[in-house]
C-alpha cells in the first residue's frame, strides 16, 4: 500500500513537471486522454486541471467494468491529485527549444504515467478504453490506441499547425518509450531458443552458472548438414538482456555452430527467474 502511494506520488510530480515545465507553455500535446485534454485546453483556453478530470471520467468508468472497483477508485484519486498539482504546484519554464520540449516533456510525462501504473492506478485511461473496445470490436489493443492517436494528431494539425502536430508526435513516442522503461524496467526478458549438437552441456551452463530454468523440446531437423528428420533436443530459456552477451559467448565456446534465436518476452509467471514486484 505504502509503495503504491509512493509510486503514484512521484509519478504525479513527474507528470506535472513534464506538463508545466515543458508542454503547456509551448502549446504541445501528447497522445491518449492526456493529449485530448491538452488539445482542448490549448484550443478552448480552458484550465487543464479541470479537463484532465472530465476527459478521464469515462475511462474511470471503463476501468471499473474491465478491471474492478478498487482500480477505478485508485485511478480517480490519482487523476484528482494530478489535477490539484497542476492547479497549485508551479514549475518554471525550462526551455523554449521545440525539440527539447517534445523530448523531455514526453519523457517526464511518460515516466509519470508509468510510475502510476506501477502504483496500480492510471492517470491516462486510453489503454483501459482500448481493452474494452478490443473485446467489443475484435481489434487489437494496439490498433485501437494507434487509431485514437492518429485522430488526435490529425485534429491537432488542423486546429493548431502541422509543425506542432509533428513535434507532439515526438512527444508521444518518447512518452511511450519512457512509460515502457518504467513499467518493464531495465530487466527486459528475452526468450532464447537453442539448437545444438551439445544440448546437455548448454543446459548445464544455463541452469548451473546462470541459475535459469531450461525447457527441453523434442524436435527433428528439417534441413542442413545434419540431415533431414534427425531427432534432437531443443532448449528454451528466459534470460534478461544483461545476460545476453555472456550467455552467447559461452554457447559459442561450447558449440560454434549452435543455432540461437532470441525474442522479447512481455512478462513471466513462476519459474526460475527474478520477478519485479509491481
């Protein structure tokens, strides 16, 4: 509980700093619900603190339906605190350089949204809406978020200017990366599939030296020097990106001809891997 409050508090301060120190004074917007509120505030000259609450109200309702009442309550409290911080906390204008505004405004705003997610709340409800609509329209969450943001930036280009819309797209991309970094963390997981003539040695290496679990699949060769239909063990493990270089070197030392495929893993449950507590 205390950890969640700390995450949300720091996240709200970060988002407020990104908005008041960079985006608002320069008329830039972001994507999602925050972007809608910024666009309305810029075009209608209406207080952002009020718009942040009203724009997110439908998303809070959706959050209650999709995730649960406790999540909706935490989200509403976080949004109201963000609105109050925008109203009462002052930050100086950091820079008027458009590129710096779009990059660092997006960074602090995205970090703030990500920290609130780690605190089990949100201050931008677009993803909640996307989850609900994906169930109704049979579209992916990514497709819905993309459509919403294309619409927001198109309106921004029409009402404000194409230049502001383009810089705001940079803001959104930086905010997205910043959010991912905060929520996923630096321990990004990678799934590793290994096909080798020496599976036992490599399995022992991964299990004993790196402390990772290994799953063994039975497979057959489809083409290559080893021949067609030759049976072999295929190893699969999940590692962090910091272990990639060392594991790759050790596998090459055991079998220079080993075939290794690595792909990102969104999250893991159980197994011999360190979990991040969110």
